[in-house]
C-alpha cells in the first residue's frame, strides 16, 4: 500500500537509564499528574519520588475492567489532573490512556466502547499522557487504543481515538529487568505477534514493513536470551525496542486472527494476553499459510511469511518460521489454551467472539468457522 497515514506518540525517548528524564518530561506537560502504576508501585518508588508532591497515585491490580476504569476516571477528576502517567505493564498503560481520555469526555465508558457499546467517537481530546512501559510486549506506549475487560460481557474490548496516542513514550529497558521469565515470555511473544500480524496484513505500509522487519530481528536476537537470563540488558533492550516497533506497526496497519481470538479468550479466561497470543501463534500461522496457498500459491503474504522466517531465525522460508515459533513457544514453556483456562466446551463461543472482533479484518485471508475451530484444537 503506498497511500497511507502514519501516526505515533508525540515524542519517543528510548534507552537504558532514560527513566531519569521523567521529571523534566512531566514539567513540560503539566503540574498535577495522575500516576497509574501496577499492583506493586514500590518497585518504582525512587522514580515516583522524583515527581514532586502534587501527584495522585492510583494502582491497577490486573488487566483493567470497566468498573476499575470508571473509578479511576472519578479519582483523576477529583485530583483535577492535567496530565496522566502510566508506569507499568500494558495493563497499566492502557488504564492511564483510558482514564486520560475519559476524564475529558462526558458520557459513560460503555458509550465509547466497540462491540459491547455504541462505539461513539471520543470527541474531546485526551489529557496529555506519558507512557512508561515496565514490560516489553504490548507497545501500548505508541498505540491509539486502550483495552478494557467487561466481566459482565466476558470480553475485552478497545476504546480508540487518535488523541489516545501518548504525548511521550518513555522506554527504558532497565525498567524491565525485574520481569520474571513467565512475564518475559508472554510479553515477548505478544511483541512477536504484533510484528508478524501487521507484516502479513493487507493494510501493511512501507513504514510498518520496515518497523516489523526490525522488530522481528530484535525478537529473534533477544527473546530466548532475555528468558534465559533476565539480567541481560542487551537482550532486554532488543525486546523493549521490538515491543515499541510492534506498537507503531499495529497502530498503523491491522492485526490478524491471533488478536481476533485474543480479546474474546482473554474475556472468557482472564489469562494473560501475551500467553494467549503465544498459544495461538503457530497454529494460526499454519492455517493462514495453508489457506493462502489454496487461494493463490503466488499470494504476496506467503513471501512475507517466508521473509519473517529469515528475520527471526536467519533462514528464509515458512518452514524455518514455523519451526522457530514452535521451538520458542515450547522453550519458553507457554501453556496451551486448556492450560490457560479455556475448556473445549467454550471453543465454539471463542470462535463466535473472534468472528466479531475488529482485528480479524486484518488477517491476510478470510477464515471460516471450521478453520477457526481447527486453530483452537491445534492450540489446545
Ligand atoms: N493498547 C494496546 O495497544 C495493547 C496492545 C497489546 C496488549 N494490550 C493490553 O496490555 C495488557 C497486557 O500487558 P502486559 O503483557 O504488559 O502485562 P500486564 O500489564 O498485565 O503485566 C503482567 C504482570 O507483570 C507485572 N510486571 C509489570 N512490570 C514488571 C516488572 N518490571 N517486573 C516485575 N513484574 C512486572 C505486573 O504487575 C503484572 O502482574 C492486556 O490488558 C492487553 O489487552 C494493549
């Protein structure tokens, strides 16, 4: 595609140790920050101490739910926040972005939600947001959406607005050094999926192609090393960069069937997003490759899958691609779907939710219900 729009965070600050820039970045954007952190804000006590006395701090306990975000919006309004900071994993960054935009918009969250709500436009621009990731996976620091779980509907959905792109993405790989292996695995495989799906999507552009290619190379070089030795700062830097590039790619090209499934399965199980993506990735690639070959053996997406194989493993081809993914998922001990809490009896429901998901539209080939069920069976 040579007709495209590309949008990203207002500014990207990247590098080991760059978290030290946070106070100066805050000073340039506001004076009453509302800071979202994860369940363990003490991990970042030294950094939070640099932000002065006029901050309100709010903890996100897990992947955010509709009632939690509604409570966060009320707290940010009460604080009269003029700036929101997200310091944590993707769940925290999403919560920060959702609160920052909902604080300024008058209707209820559900009016703006896709799938379960009216999907009304978020007409008023967001408060400025600084996104500081402490995992390397989601790329939420450079995306224009926030994901929220609705326990009532058993689904996770997005709110979207161009103004939800953070004013600043502050990415310091040192902040990810404390991630335990299971979180390194799930978030790293999320970044991999977010580089691969936009790369083979019909919505890919020359800019997202370049981002995905480099992101896949960085995953190939860093993921297994960071899992084996969490203190390896070079490997952590590769993954933080891959995650950042993956977010830029997904925000400007579409995703695909893995993410089409992930929102629904996340809502049904509460399992970590990255682990769900990891469990589905190999089977989805296999199904897509077979459907594409049946449709047109010269389909351009087939060549893209083969190139992805080279970026990840050093060897061009779809066989090296599948081998690398399957070996990595097994090495990183990612459980299958049943282990993640999705029993076979709920596979049909997961397929229905996937078929309605917006990400499914980015898949390089349309998949029918039987193919979708086949992916779940092969990922069980
Ligand atoms: N907006 C987007 O573009 C986008 C894209 C992909 C995923 N998401 C969303 O992001 C969320 C997943 O984010 P995630 O994979 O980062 O997981 P997460 O934010 O749920 O964090 C996983 C766990 O890691 C812990 N953690 C975070 N940083 C740590 C650190 N430095 N050391 C030790 N533990 C740490 C957290 O406390 C949490 O228990 C999901 O809700 C998903 O839907 C959003």
